[in-house]
C-alpha cells in the first residue's frame, strides 16, 4: 500500500533559494487556497486545473504533457492530485473565456492556476484587461468556487511585461495568490544562482529546465500561501468592465452563415481544443459569408500561417477589419488569433460579414479560413450601458413641447394625455429634429405597464434608451455634444401591445434652439402585420422570449429595413399574435388597424394628410397558428374576410399601391389556403379594374420568429420586388 507524503514535505523539485529570490514569491492567500492546502496535507484528493497557452501545454518540454510545468506541479503536490490541463497553444484570455466552462469549470476543480501573460502580450490591449478579469470573476463566482492562483510569466529576460503587470494588478484586486515568475527568476539571476539562458532555447517558450523552474516557483508560492495570513475577499467591482463574463461561441454546428457564397466546411482544426470541428474555408476571390452574432464585442478566431491568405470582416455597416491570416514567419506550423471586428457595439444582435480580402494574393488559389466567431458583452439588463442619466421631474418651463411644428413625426402618432404631448405606441414611430447646442434632455410619461425601448440617434450615432412604464421619467444625455448643429432621430423599438409612452418634449441648453426639421423622405411605406412585422424576438439570443423586450426591435424588422433601403418613411401597424380571423390575444386586425393603439378604447386615427405610396399587408400566420394549437384548420371564410380587410385598406388609401405579402414564418407553407386567399384577392381586385395590387411570397423564413438575419434577407427580397414590379 502506497503511503501518502504530505505536500509540504514532498516537493520533488525543491531547491535552495536565496532570500532575495524567495521574497519574490507572492505570499497573499485567501481562505479557499488554504482550505485546498489543508486537504492536500490531510491526504484528501483534489482536482488541479491549469488554463493557459502553449507554455501550459508543456511546449518545449519533452514530452510536453508529462514534463511541462503543470504536470510537474501536480506530481509534486502528491499522488492524489488529478490534473486537468486546459492549455491550448496559441490562445489568449479572450479565447479562454469562451472555453472556460467546458474545459475547466465542468471538471469542478479545487485549485486553478491561470497562465496567459505571454499570449496576452499579443492580444489587443483594449481587450485583455476585460477578458482576463472575466476568467477570474467566472472562477470566483462559480457554483463550486475553486482556489485561484495567477501565474505571471514573461519572455526570456523578464520582457515585455505589460500583460503580466496587468494580471498581477488584477490578482491583488481580487485578493488572490500570484506568482511573478519573471521577478522570482530575476532575483535568482541577480544573486548569481541561475541564468535566463539556461531556461530558454528561444525567447518565448521555456525549455525543460524552464518548466522545472516554473513548477518549483509555484510550489514555493503555494507553500508560502499555506502559512500566510489569509483573508476572504468579497467579489469586488470590476476594474475593466464585465463584457467578457457574458459571451457566446459560434463554432462547429452553431457556426452557420445565413448567406454564403464560396465558403465550404473545412480548414485546420486546433489539435488541442477538445471537440473542435472544421470551420469554413474559401479559395475564391469573391467568397463571402454572413453570420448572425450578438454582443458589444465581436471577434473572429482564425488560423495564421505562411500558407493562408487574409480575410476581412465588418459588423453591420461598420468599417472593414483585416483578419491577418497570412503570416510569413509562421513557417511549418499554425498560429491562432482573436481579431476584434466590432467593439463598443450596442449589446444586442448584429450581422457579421466576412469575405476574402482582395490583396496581393488575389487569384492565387490559396485558402482563407475562419474557425470560430466569439462574442462578448451579451449583457443582462442591469449591466447594459446607457448614454443617458435619469433626472428628477421638473416643471414644464423651458420645455420644447412634442407638438412643436419644428419637430417632424413619422408614423401613426396620437395625441398624448396632456396638451402638446404625443402618444407613441406603434413600433417604428419616429421623431426627426435639428438643434444647436451641447445638451439634450428628453421627457416622457406612461400609464402603461411596459418598458418602451428607444433608439436615440444623434448625428448618426445610435444610443439605446429604456423608458419605464407607470410613471414620468426625464433623461439627460451624459456627455456633452460638440458645439454646432445636430440631428436627432427618436425611434420606438418596442411593439404596440407591450408598451405605450407619451413624449412630453425636449430641453436644450440655455440659448440654444430648434432648427427647421429635415425634409420628409420622398416615399412612404405603410405595413400591417403581426409579430413578424413587429420584429418580435428578432434579436433574441436563444429561444423566443418575451421577458426582456430589449431584444425585440421593430426598427430592425423587414418592413423598416425595406423602407430604409428605399429611402422611405416607415409606418408599422403590427401586433404579435393577431390575425384576420383568429388571434392569440383578444382583438383581430380589422378591429384595430385604423386606431392610435391596439385597443378598442383607442380613438380611430384620421387618414394622414400624406397618404402612403405603398401599403403592404403580411397577415395569416396566426389565422393558421392559433386554430392549429387546438387541432383545427384555418377558418373556412378566411379568404372572404381577408379580402374584406383589403377593401377597407383600399377605401382608406384609394391611390396607394397595395402589396399582399406572405412569409417570414411557415404558415404559408403549411396552409395552402393562405397563398390561395392572397391570389384570389388580387384576382378579384384586378377583375374590378384595380390594377394597383400585387402579391409577394418571401423565400426567407424561420420556424421560430425570424431573427434579424432572416429579416435582412426578407428586406433584400422585398426591396428588389418593389423596385422591379411595384415602383417602376
């Protein structure tokens, strides 16, 4: 029977150090670490996890997994230590956040050593503070909280140290034991007991002797921490934000483009990343793919070598960013890189476009490859940043009222509860203004329960604003604007039944003024529809949900996108669950289509003085879906009632072009009565001499509510149809 030797007596790598070298080993400890050391001393089993890059894998030790520092440390701690080595060569803390749960936390470790100083030195400085801190916070807030030790390595000669110093500062902030190996080694060199050259055969990776020294230094650090004064530090506020605590990894089967031309499955797979499968690869110069992504930071994880060519990518309509995959100095081996494509984005859904870069390698036939897409900053409501700060309510002195003629409104805007206020109900309702000055304050009130989510666009910069229901709220822009003239767009994102709000007006800084508004757009589109047209769930990260309506954005639904593509004003009258003959709620579209709000007590709105040029209808999904929940078919009189509704629209808009739409979800595929009713309506009206009626069925669709990727495809389809068939 094997006798266990306590770790305090069994460090096989122990060496005699000078007092100066010993002083460099960190002696801070928390109660978690001391509890782990006590378990070891008592002969209890523990799980040690190490997470880092190639140095953690044991690179340059022979054999790496047996003679690297992680294996040597585990062996020195005793036979009852189970090692989980989550080192992945070429990865930094930004990539590690994405794999931390699967490769570290799922193993329920007792002790975790974190090593990323060397690779984070090459990581974007704007990222590495947040990503490394997120690793610490996720470990320290895990259901089973492990003891955490920060390992700060450097290149040979203790240079450079930017990432190391940042990580050691974070260790101190969180009260964690840390080893500054560069300082530990430099003290030995200064004392004449060691040489940097003995530890490295090249500047970056320590050799076998170097791995022994790292394990030795860590053992001494743990031994010192076991007898140090220990403290329990509550999780403090972050130093670099919390974006990388909330991430999403698109890889393997989840890495699916919604549009693709020229990319195929393939490319190199990281041999050390467990469970990784090929990504996407292309050799054609015009290859392009588009992906649905989320978060305030979007990055592409890709391979680097002498054989690859470059990609470029952008988020939404942002600038193109080069993905530097052609790296001539990587001869005979691959590297891996986390390239940020978009940052400081609104923390919601976005569209990522990736294409082969036309550069010196055009026509070469060389491959371009991407392996994964990594997003950060998918923030919960309490952490979402706001460019506005709430102010106490004030009197109406100095308020420019919502009814001021210098404010241009687009959409079906009703009279508010107080004189000169405006009722904003329908998603897509829009205010345009121009003003001078450096300050802006917006004033709202609501008797409705729901939060109204807005986009406040100032000089083209989009800023989200959440206006709560059941009360009055005043919102002031936090940062002053530049001197001079500014443009303002206020767009209601939340659909009508979920939130109503009254806009009282705006305030400017003293002495500044409103200017004449921008002119109306030359074209006006008016849409009638259900949840598809309302944009319900179009930004949801996973399954459809209605708890957090921040992700539901009517201004990013296909109708609003089509209007934007055509340079048109947009009016959206859309209600989730509604139909012509059936509804998941209480009211049918023929009961509310002409009202200021989807309520029977809401007033009927008079026709707008400027009639729409095109009126578009997309209904039928719920006429099929609601009876389907009861095992029933669509109403037998759906076609006649649909035609009757279209006649009401024609009576209100006698000169408008009418377009009857089907699609976005699958009702028109599942129920032939829907497309048949649309075709019959068009044929009937044509037969009566009304030639300004068309029908169109979308090819893009989703089985659940369409996300913004499907809406983008629908908008592309509809724009082409309107341009070639309706507006010609």
